[in-house]
C-alpha cells in the first residue's frame, strides 16, 4: 500500500531530522584541533560511498571501475592534504600566492580523471566501458563531480573556519528543504518533466529565496565573514553567497537526477530510506562545494 503525500513528508522529515543530528555531531568534531584533517578524511569516505553507488547504478558501465574511482578520490584528497596542510613539507598554508590555491582547485579534478583512466588501462581489453549509458562528456563531468567535489569542503574549512563550513552546508541544504516543502504545498508547474518530474517551478523559486535570505542571515550571525573583510559592502556578500550556492545546489540536484534517469533507477541507494542513497543526500554539495571554494575566497578575502 503506497503512502500518502502527508505520510511521505512526515517520514522524510523524520529521516532528515535524524541525519541533521548526526551531521551536527560531525561538524562539532571538526571544530577541534586537526578538524580540517578529519573533514578531509570524511570527504574521502563520502566520495568513496558515492563512487560505489554510481558504479552499482551502472553509470560507468562496469563494476571494475570502482577501484580506479577510489584511487582517484584518494589522489585528489592527497593533493589538497600535501599542498595545504600546515604540517606539510610544502608549508603552503603559511602564506602563498593565490595562484597556488586556484591551481590546486583546478588541477586536482583533472589529476583525478587522469588517475582513473590510467588505473582503468589494464581492465579495458576484457571489461570495456562501452556499455555505460549516455555520451562520454556527461560521464566525464559525473566522474569529476563524484571524485573531487566533496573534497572542496576542505579548503572551505581550512580558510573559512568551521563557521564557513556550517554556512556552506546550511546554504546547500536549506534550499532542498524549502524547495521540497514549497513544491509539495504550492507546486503546479514542472519545468523539467523528463529530467526531474517531481521538481516544480514554485519549489525552485522558494528554494532560491530561502537561499538568499539564509546567506544574509549567515553573514549577520557570524557564520560568514562580516562587512569589514567582505568584498561587497553591507550584507550583499552574504546574499550573493547564498544565491550562488543555491543555484549550484539546484544544478547539482538536477545533474544527479540525470544520472538516475540514464540508469533507470529511482534513488541512488537505499541507505537512508525515503531520502535515498549517499548521492541523493550530497547531490547539492557536488556543485555547491566547488562553487563556494571558487567564489568565497574573493567574496570574503580568505587567507590572501
């Protein structure tokens, strides 16, 4: 017997509340000394779980892709750790040109892709990827996102502190929450019927408004740097941060929906009941974390 809409909302709310408590504990743990390293290790575990789900869905056509993806995740995280950890022999954190920061940000996903391809070479003759759905370009983007996007939380924590990490997660997920409830209460039109049939225009707009307001509130209450260091005066920097992260989060959600449509699955997994799998849980961060890592150093003058 299928659940009513109200029952589905209640069940998803309860699951989301439980996951929020767990997330709060993890964020609290990252506030201690060495929390940035803990976060880096956690992002590796989350990315590896996402790789498992993507391969299990058939997104990359072969289960033999999994070890290569895991290796790519470890290499990407290693690049950030070796370059920016304060105890690293590079001692980059002590004050380096901004070029190194964006160089690391741009190079790490490409290095991850190269590592994946090299690790796949011995398997290609007997286990081709030609059965994977879709065209090579979307699969390349999907691989880069799954392998390297979550690691971008590491520089957010490293330079912005645990407060900015909390702001990133709040801004990434607040849109999901408001979009879900606004869509269920008022949603009538469906702008992406083939890609994401459940998403509504009203839900998207509610998500965006909530994201912008949340960005201003994050700056007001100190989760994002204040006016004295922000690139834009007043609370405009917070509003811009909220808007860009929200748009990226919605794009990440749509992109992950496209993976599920390609592989003909409803959810990426069943680990979190009505909330789906790991990729369903972190889909917004797959785009918002890189966007924050690119834009927040400019908006808030991190470490440069």
